[in-house]
């Protein structure tokens, strides 16, 4: 089964999914406090020095002095952020670590910061490239951009040589839910079949519909859905996605269980799966 969708969505605020994903990858998928492995769905981002410290400017400046931090220290920079379990984050709350403990975790964050930024840049670059390709395709389809002009650009002596193949690695998002939790929900239509196999079929179509509204990238299902009689999970490959658009699914019955790169799950480069870049084709 293969889905190919070209759709649009909207950006949302708060700590971005891109940063959350990058932080989790930089920390090898582990909580920075308890060191246990945690899935994306259980990951929250904690400010080592909490945000409420900026409310009182004089007290903030004094803290910077006592903690031997520069005036340019930013509470929202990746060097003050850690991926942690929700439970670990709740235990810490708004407590301010003493200088020694704060510096211990700040050093961890600083060491991981280059990796975090590389991951964020990777996702941003892929998204920008996809948007440029979409504009190019629109120009060709509408006739505003002559084919000859594109060919001349490709053959320009300053154009870097083309790679033998596209090495882009799609992002795999695993969506899941507990089927029993849906029964009796007020927002579940009365016409929905309640037998497990038929309900799963309906739910997969529901996910397809939600994603087609939420996302503005090409996507496809990489394998048959996992059904064990109680839960349902679906893996979807996203080609150069804007991860913030996934926020529109918050509050629905679908939960993001995992986010990873294609090659990490299937042990082969994503460019071998035969996907079509968004904006360059309508169907697979």
C-alpha cells in the first residue's frame, strides 16, 4: 500500500518539533536526566536554567554573575536545552540548580549543541530545497519558466556537477493509537464500524485524510500497518517535511510514537525507495 500526497499546512509556536527531534537525536535518544532511552512521544524539552528567571532583570544579571555566565547567555539557546522525560521534567519543575549542578548540565548541553544545530540545519536545508523545487516545477507547468532556460542553467559552466543519485533520507514518522480508547468517544462518528479490522481500515483512511490537510510535503506509507488486536500503528515517510505542521494533529486520537530517518529503520538509503520529490510529480 502506497500513499502519495501533496498538501499544505500551517506553522505553530512553542519549541519546534524540528528542535525537539534534533535534541533527541543529539542525545542518542536518551533522557538527559535519568539517562533512560525514551521515544519521541515521551520527550519534552527542559530549560536547564528556567525561563522564569528572565522576569526580574536585576536578579537575572546577578545570577549570570554568580554562575559565571556571559551577558550574552540565552535561556532559549540549545546550550540551555535538554531532552527529558515528562516525569523528569515535572520533578525538576521551576527549580533553579545550584551553580555546580547547573554547570554540569550546561556542559552536557554545550557538548551536544553542534550536533543539535547540524540536525536542525539538515532539516531546514531540505525544506528550503523542496520549496525551491516546487517553485521551479510551478514555473515549468505554467509556462512562466521556459524549459530551455532551465536546461541552460543546468549546463552552465559554474553549475556544480550532478550527483549520480539523490541521497536524501526521508523522515519516518510512526503514528499510533490504542483502539479500545476510541470506543465511546463523542467525536467518533456513529457510522464508524466497531469491529477491529474494519475500524483499523477506517482509521488508516482517517490518518491519510488528516495528513493530507496538515502537511505540505510528499509522503508515503513504507509498510503494512501493525495490528495486534488492541493497537494500530502506521509508519509514514515524509519527504523534506516541515515538522511543525505535525502540531495540527495534537488533540486528535493519533499519537506520534517515533520519528527517525529512513535509513535508521530500514538499513538502506532513502533514495532507493523510489520516491518522487514534492512538486515534481503528482502520483507514484
